[in-house]
């Protein structure tokens, strides 16, 4: 029987390749960070793939754990929503909404704590990417319309 980590690792490898291909057209240093992240994701996925193929699923304690399909579907839906709204509202507002939805839907945080954490992380991401790394991010059609 095929261990489910093999499927997860294969999906993560595909995601790493797709991510790298998606940012390959960025110019100059703007693609360095995303390519590094895609590379690290690929390395981690490869390690998971090798580990899951070398060790029998019966030896794994988590092999008998049920798969949380509901949580997985929430993550997939929220991530798809993030990808769909980002071109319209921009990267940073979409990131805030994405993190808020994940924290409110999947964590044990109270809603006001989850939203505050999402806001703090969104601001931290803005400071890191916008100021320190000067990485251009999508501003969104709504922001472009409002700001002229």
C-alpha cells in the first residue's frame, strides 16, 4: 500500500516546480527570494518523498491517524480564494484576508486574536517585502482604481 506521504511529497514537488516556473519571468533580484523558497520547498518535498518510500507505513506512528479532509478542503478553498482575489484587491489586503480566514477557520484562537495576528503578520510581510527587500507585489485593480 502506498504511503500517503508519497502523494503529499509529489504534490509539493509539483507545487515547487510550478512556483519556480511562475516567478522565473521576474526580473533581477525580484525572483531570488521566491526561487529560493520554491527550491527549499522542493528539497523538503524530496526528503519527504525519499523518507516515505524508504520506511514502511506500518512503522510510522501517524500512519493510522485519520486524514483531516475537512481541514484540507478549507485550506484548498481559502488558498484558491486568495489566488482569485489577489489581482483585484492586491497582495497585502489579500494576504490579510487569507491569514484571517485560515486562523479563524483552523486555529483555536478567538476571532479577535486571530484577526490581530493576521494583521500583525500582514504588516510584517509588508515591511519585509515592501521596505527591506523592495519586492514589487501586485497592487490590485481596486487599489489602482482608488489611487488613480
